[in-house]
């Protein structure tokens, strides 16, 4: 047909349609951070594919990257979109956390919400972006709509296209554990190092030779520090990252459930936020509150019952093999008919009345808030056996653990006992008993519980980080709050800032903690990396404070040692932030070093202000923190296996004031392997004009308390 013979009106209509299509696929929306240093660009690429990119001070952070989701049994939400609207707003507030690293937190961002329609399916999807001075958060939103009600996510296809082969601090992708040693390498080296990275780990369920976990810490060759994670993980599956190591593109990979699905959603629904924190200063990554700010404010009207805790516990002796969780070996005894009063004790049970009272006395004498007791309840004999699905009831103590008497004794000393609920991964069993277990805690005066999920999840096929388990962890938090109980979750999903919404989540493990020092050890640089990775989402119950680093001195059968000097163990109370801090070693070891133990007694667990004085991931970190409601400051510094000389400026102190600095430092001969207990303590008067120089031994560090002179 001759186009000139087409009516003018029809030609105009066709041209208008073409222009609309071009507008829908090529138009870019831009938004900047409040300080103008970050610029986000969002566009629909050819084929109606949503993409975004991010620059920092004009330097590329995320190159054009695709967005969207692949759905099960229905057309995807990946292509064929047109833009319906783009809305902008700015937000600025200052809020007060129940506990935290600073007294107040500023939540300041510019927001862009782009609503997309998919004409072929008549479906709508909204992309919401928030640009802060320290990074970007974005999520998918699915409004209620006739054509998208219930749907199943086959895979999320969010991309993070990087600008180069960055240095990475990574963990192997795994649906059930984060308890690996961090590997430091270029991204291009991940594939070749993956096999050695998982060797010896209990899980070894890596899903891919290039799959890694979040938070993922990166450093570009031109000095940009980049952290990729997620925030507000609710009713969704935990995100991992799959690396295209040819093009340096990371793509989201969600944890599957028992049948392989990645998420079951009903509109209206939102995904978690995907986060990119970026700066040219390493310390800015550590100080970022972006992940917290992307979570909703607390749901609780009354938070007076939520208190930071410093505690000791019947724990390290079981971890190291000195004593046992179980009361008896239960050889040849049928568990479902056992009478514990008639069986013979094994003689090594740690949670017995006399021993627990020793810990209570130690806690009371030194001003600790609480005592954790593990192994107090029946069921430990067969928790990996055939009775796994119902072995614990969380209310029945062993014969040598008198709940009523021990709580009476603890209360008489002004000390709380922390409950322990090990589920052995049998989640349905725990949910069956949860109300009764929390009522039991209320009856006997427990206000905090350490939960555990060691082992495969029951029902079998589910993973620790799939949507079903994410819902379970949050259900436990809500149920605990009804009983005014604080939760310290171990073997749970890595945190995503939910402690803002649920401030009774006062602790998490979700990484390789001190316990692994009894299983062969962790790399000496481990604690110089965790604050850049695991702690981005929230505090960690790392359980520091091990003074006797040679385990064979009290358990000859265990040849492991703690890869740290004693002085660095003190520093961890400042560098490894948590409102829940344990003095994890045995009381008899602290009694041998009461001069050094004084720092653990003095150091705060809640803070008004935090400064990063020095930082380089994998090499060293030095923090200074101001105690909540006081004029005292505490400094902690940790370094890698090479050692270093730390130089710090005390200009953050109040001008005109004098402070007594008590410095707990490595001795000149200290070394984390050869001479870990060599330390020195000295005092000097300092002011805001003082500059300190301090040796850090290999695998070492130092701790300083700064008390204002009246």
C-alpha cells in the first residue's frame, strides 16, 4: 500500500502511537540524593524493560541494570511495560531508637515512585526508589488489581551491573547458613575459590559456583566502597546474588521453598528493599543507617520492657567440650517412655543447680545483668535422632535443674536468667509449644530467650531462609512481644534492619561467631570484615571476651585456639556492636585476669554517639562510642594477621575537658598465635587535642576507656 494514500488522520494516529511507544521505552526519570552526590536514573529500555543506574560524584556505581520478576505459570513481569506515572517527594525526619549506636537517627531521602503498566496483561507494577546521601533503596510494589491477585514468584531478576572487577568480601551462596569464613578476592576469582570456600562447612549447600550472599562488600579500583544488601525482609524469601563473572553483573537469586517456589504473594504486596550503600570513605559504610531507615517504625506502644543486656553463661564450656548439654547419654533407652528420675546422669551436664548458682554469683559480683543457661531442658539426647520432630517441649527441666529455686536465687542477687530454646530445626514443634513456653517464661521471671535452629528444617525440604521460615521468625518476634520477651535469634536469617520495627530483637547470630574458634578457628581478619558485611543489617551476638585462647588448657581433647590476642577480645565489645553482649569465657579464666576484665565490666552496651576513627575492610577498624546518658567514651580497635600501628585523633572529646584514658593494649611481644595473652594496661590524661599512637599486634588490637575528670 502506498503510504501517501493513507488518510492524514490515520497517519497522525499512527505517528502518535509510535511517539507514545518511544516515550514509554526511552524516557528517563532522574532523582538525586539530598546532598546531590548520588544520581539515580530510571528508564524503560527497548522492549519495555525497566532499568536503573546509579552514579556517585559522577562515577558509575551501578551501570544500567534490568528489573523485574519471573512468575510461575503466567506471563512474567520483565518486559512489555509502559510508564503510567512518576511521582516524587522528599522526606526528612529524626527518630529515636529504643537502643542503638546513636541517640537519634536522621531519615532523609528523595523518593521516586514509577508506576508501570503492562498493556498485554493489563497488570500494574510500581518501582519505588529512595535516594539517601549514603545510598539507594528500591523495591517492587504490587497494588491490588483484578489481573494480579495471587501469584507465585519463580525468580526475581533484579540486576546490579558493576563498573569493574571489584575487590569483594564474600560468603558462598547457601540457603541454610552464613557461618563461613569470609573470602577476600576479586569478583573474577569467585568461581575458582568457591570449592575451597565451602570445604569443612557443615552445610555445603552452595547453589552455584558463582553464588554469594548478602551483605556483599565491594571496593572498586578507583576507591569506591559499595555494599549490597536488602532491608525489611517480611513475607518474602531471602535474597542471594548470582554473579555473571564475564560481564560483572550480579542478579538476585531467591531462596526456594520445599517445592522450589521463591515466593507466594497476594496483592497488595511489596518486596523487601534492595539496598546499595556507597561512599569513597570506608567509615561511611559502617555508619550508614540506610537499612534501618527503610524499615517501618516500631509496632510497640510500650517499649519500657526492652533493655540492653550484658550477660555471662553456661555455654562456652559446652561449645569447647568441657561439659555437655545433655543430662545423660541415654544409651539403649526408649525416648518416648523415659523417666529421667531413673536414668543415670552422665556426670558432665553443665546446667546443674550448683554450677548455675556459681555463674549467678559471678554475675552478681561483677554487675552483669543476666546468666544464659543452655542444656537445662530434656531432649538433648536425641535431638538429631528419630524423635527430632517432637523432642523438645521447652518447659520440662532435667532433674538437676530446679527452675523455681534457681530463679528465686537469681532474683535475690539482682540477676535474670536467660531462657534457651533450641528447636533443632523442628519448626512446627516449636510453634505448637510457643505459647506454653512463653507463659512458662513469664511465670518464672525470664524476660529474654535465645532461640536456635541447628540442623535441617522440619518439615523437610524447607530452608532456613525461604519465605515460610522468614514468616516463622517474624511470628516468633510478634508472639514474644505479646509476653514482653526479648529475642536473641541464632541460626536464623541474617538481619535486614527489622530491629527498628521489632526492637525486642536484641540479638542475632547469623554469621560465624566465636563458637567457631572452638571448632578450628576463624581467620585473623574475620572481625575486621564482619562490621562491613553481617552488621550492616543489625547487631550480632558474637559472644566475645575469650581470655584463655588455648582451649586445650582446660579441655585436652580440643586443640583449637582463638585467633585473637586478649587485648583484641576487649576491643570487640566496641567494634562488634550489639545491645546484647556476652562475657563468653569461663569465670575462672576471668578471675586470672581481673585487671583486663575490668574493661568488660565498664564498657557500655547502649550508645549516644559513634565515630569511626580508622577503617579498611579486611585490614583494620577503630571505633569510638559515647555511653548512653554519660560523658564516658570507649574505643576499640581490631586488625588483621599483619598487625599495624594505629594513630587516632581524640578531637571528638568535649573541648576543655580532661579525661582519664585507661588503655588495654597488646604487649610488644603479643601475637595471636604465639603469645595471645601478652597485654599491657596503662593510664594517662588526655584531651580533645591529644593524638594517640598505639601498636596493634598481629591478630590484635586495643581497647580504651575515657572517663571525664571531675
